[in-house]
């Protein structure tokens, strides 16, 4: 039976919250793929299979090889984000997410079946990245199109929360599986992601389609039913809030159909240029903050500041990332979109600068206070990212184009992740 409650003097359906949270599994998969690689590359069996041999006979990954293995996921993500919006616009949000989850599974299988050829493993990361990129373009859009306006910020922010949870879970699995001496230490860690892809890919097909997509494809009655279900009521109830939202979306779709669907060139027209540029810069600077550096190379990094177990500190960072995302969901509802981004940028800059100064002024390998300070600075930096730039960028870019453009334009900024 549909369930409703009131937020900011307007009814909110429990279904809308459940749907957006379920769709955020796509973010969990993104985070899991991000967090697992830092745990995999230092593993003895992985190095034995895919590493190079130094003069002493020790196995290692060169910077170039390590960078390709880690970075090809991001290159695949770029490609997937560009195409994901178009696919979603043609076949629907739900089917597009199923296709993306399937692509990730294919990439995982390629990685798991790698034996001694590191290029195969790296290409598996690239293929998985195609699916991750498509999810990054589709999930926030789907969430924004389903979420009630009064809590849209918090609900779209669950995508970033899911990313942080995925990173933390991957790190926890990694610290447990590292004790295995065989290939199971890294193959199991990679393969577990298939479970989450299956849950998302199959489960999303039982969820309602985006009302906006249905209206854009000439299915007004299905759109009304979908919107009523999402808002926690039924079509027969003739809920005034549902009717108001339906006509608002319908008017927006009619405007878009009148002027025609957007093209790539329109992204840079005088009407859209600033929005497109802003979306690109937000996604680009979210990555250039350097937060993913700590998640990709954290275990190696913290071993380099004198810690005997870099994995433990990696989990601490992951926990900080998760916990500090919760206040971020509140900040964007309470203070708007700009202020948290401004404050977060200043906060992150300060602690990253302090981290750099400490590492330059002292030797963390010989000075324990310096090493400890660098760890604290890292945690405070991640706290600022998780509560400001982490959720905020997904929210702002998902809201930019919902009213008068289609998902193909969402793909432009998302491809810069």
C-alpha cells in the first residue's frame, strides 16, 4: 500500500525515497571499483603475475604499468559517460542501467580470467569503466527526475553516499582477503562486485520508469501512473500534488519538443554555453581536488609515511568519507548549492597545502609526528570533500539540464569525471 508523509508542508512518497536509494547502488559499484584497486596492486600474487622484476629479483609494478592499470577505468568511464546519456534517451533509464551493469560484469570477467598478461587485466578495467561511466550519467538523472523537489538535494546526494560506502566496503574486503596467498586474494575481491551489479541490473527493471522519459516518448498515461506510484499514491486518487508535478513536467517536455531535442553543438550555443562549461568544470575540479588519489594509492602512500600497515589507515579514510557525507546531504538542503562548494574548496585547499608542507619540511619515515600529522591532514581533507564537493557536484550537474534539455547533455559534464 502506498505510504506518504509530509516534508516542508508537501507530501512525499516513501516509494520515491526507496527508488532513489536503490538506484544509488550504481554509485556503490562506482565506489567499489575505485576502492578495490588500491588493495589489489600491492598483493604478492598480483605482483607475481603482472609485475616486473628488479635487479634483486623482487617483483614490482612500474609507475607506467601501475598508472595504466589504475587509470584505464577512468578512460573507460569517460567513454561510457558520453554514450550513456544517448542510450538512456533511446531505451529508457532503467534498461540503460541494466545494460551498464551488464557491461561492468563483462569487464569483471575479463579481469578475473587474467593469468599473466597485465594488458588483459587493464582492458578489463577499461570495459568495466564503460559501464561505470554510463551509470554515472544515468543514475543521478534518474534520481533527480523521480525525487520530490523539496528533498531532491538529499536524495540525489545518496549517489555520492553510495560511492563512499562502496569504497569502504571494498577496502574492508581487501584487508580481509589479503591474507590469502593465491589468486583468490584479488579475484574474489573483484568478483564480489558482480553481486551488486546483478542486484541493480535486475532490480531496476521492476522499478517505475522516469515520468519525464515516458512523456518525451508519447506515453502520458504511463507517465501519470509512474509519477503517482513514485509520490506514494494512485492515479485514481487524483492527488493535486501529483497533477501539479505532472503538468509541470509535461509543459517542460512540450517546450523541449517544440524546439527539438538537443544536439552536441547546442551544448555550446549561446543559450547553453555557460551551463555546459559550468558542468564540465564542476566535474573536472571534483576530480582535480585529488580525493581519488588517496583511494587509488592510499595503501602505498601510507606505507611511505612510515606506517607498517597502510591498509588500516586506508579503512580509516574510507570511514571518514562515509560519515562526513551525511552532514553534506544536510548542508545542500540548508545552505543551497554554492556556499558548501565554496567553503569545501577552501577547506580542502588548506589541509592539502598543510599535508604538502609537512611532507616537505620533515621526513615522515624518520619523524613519527610528521607522519601522524599527514594522516590527520588527509582525514580532514577527505572530510571536506565528502561533505561538500563529493555530493554537491552530482547534485548540481543533475539539476542543470532536467528542466529543458535531455540526458545527452548530462553526459557532457559527466564524461569529465
